[in-house]
C-alpha cells in the first residue's frame, strides 16, 4: 500500500459533535486533508472552522468547490441519503457517518448513481479496523477458536439524553439503539463472520417521552418515536447464530460486549464502538479467559494504542481511519474497506430487525457482501502520516 501523490481534500457537511472527532484526528493520516466545513447553521460551521483552521462555507459552495474531493457527510441520519445524493451529483466521492442510509432502496439508489459517475461511497463505522478487532479477525481466520457456531452481543445503557446536548434525533424514526449503536456491532460481526442470512426480533418502548438532564436543555421532554429496547437473533450465511441485545432502558448490566463461541473456544471481543480493548480467549469451562495471543513477532497494531481520555478511562480512537483508507484506495485503485456494500448490508440487517419486531416474524436478508480485506499492523501504519 502506498500513499497518493497529494492528499485528497475533505469537505465536511454537518458540524455537530462528531465533526470534532474527525477534524482533530484527521492530521494523523497521510491521504486526507480537511479543507471546508458547512452546516445548516452557519454559526456552527464558523465555530468548527475557526477551531480547526479550515474554511467555513455554505453547502452549495462546498459541493461546488474544487478543493473538495470527498464529501464527509456528518448530518443527522434522516439527511444522510439526500446529502450523499447531492454530493455524488456534484461529482464528489462520499464518506458518510452511520447509519449510511435508512433503507435498502435509498442505498441502492446511491450505489447506482455512484457507479454511473465512477465515484466511491464509503461509510462509518470504521472502528472494526481497530487493532483488537483486526486481531480477533486474524484469530478466527486462523482457526484459534475453531468454527464459530454462535455468539452474544449486548449494547445497553440508560440513553443519550443524559449527555448529548441535543438528543432529539436519537429517539426519532430512523434512529433508536439499533440504528445508532447497532452499526458498530453488526459491521464488526460481518467482518468477523461474513454476511447475515436472516433475522428475527422483538421490541418494546417503555416510555412515550424522555427527560433531558444534559445542558443546555435540562428539564425538557422529548417524544419517543422508535423502539428503545430490541432483542434480535441473527443467522449468518456461515451457519452461526448470534443474539444481539440493544437498549436505552437499562441502568446497569453485566453482559460482555461481544462473545463468539467456537468449537475450540470462546473469543471475548471488546466494545466495537472503540478501536482497541482487551481481547481474550476461554477454552475450559470454569477457568477464566486469558489474554489472546498478540500479533506475530510481537508486532503492535497502531490502532490499538490508547490515545484519548474518555469518562471511563483512556481509549484508542482513530476515527478517520476508514476515510483515510478510502482516500488511499482511490489513489491506488483498490477496494476500500468501509465499502458501500458492507454499509448497505448492515443497514438492511438493522432495518430488518426493526421490521421483524414490528411484524413479529422472521425476515430474510436480500443483500450480500464480501468481508473487507483485513488491516494488519503494517497496512494500518501505511495509512498514517
């Protein structure tokens, strides 16, 4: 893998909370350069521009600018498809925050448009490129735990209205825990196990509205338009069957993020919302799991190194890795890992979970995708500045 002759220019549309992560972490990568930012609120765009030394613009100006090669779509989920469509129509590649789109039809429309114009589309999450998750992939592919036959995943909390300044959209249709947090889990499961064949699920909505306790809107109530607790079962093409529990109605739990059960052992995979974490293997009932073997020759994966303080401790955060990988892939003409096909498959799985719960029926998954090419330590280092 080699870098491009010049970094590709990035124009951000949507200057909310997540924009700060991309703007602050982009300098770590060699093939991208943040240049413009735009938002429906011009003041938000100016604030990000001033803080990070880029230029504020209107959305129309950004899409027309020759400085922009890739539009980074950080708008709210309901706007993802429309903003990505406009970017493609303007002749720009697109990298979108998750969820990529809110329906299979929207995703297929964008795929057709991108193919017709010879443009790339990519999407978060890129956390599966992290060192812990790529090592998990290598151990599964190497047969360390045998054939994975089943598993369990849990992502549960009391909700986002306690920390996010404007949590409204999290509780609207097109959001909820499956579409907001689910992409990390579903995408990682697909890169580890391959595509999903069918799902079934049940859901509930315990409260019709939520009380904001975060500033600056503490005390306001917001309506809930989507289920906030869902339990699903995913059947993979490989034959593995994995349960997935997602909820914003849980004050405390003791479940692990991801456990995968193989014929020769259990793989304990850390939270896929982050790039690193403790990866462990258990092979004997009654014995505690032990740290998984590291990379050959003691090699370190750069996306496993903690680099950012979070409320619950230091974490490895390399958001922008997927965008940088796509920029490099454009330059050297290879497939990018956070592909449209992978993102669209994940969207179909998640929307199928919602549909299954609503219909109280199994839902077959139409789309298929290839597992992305692994990103080992050397390939990851090649993406970095």
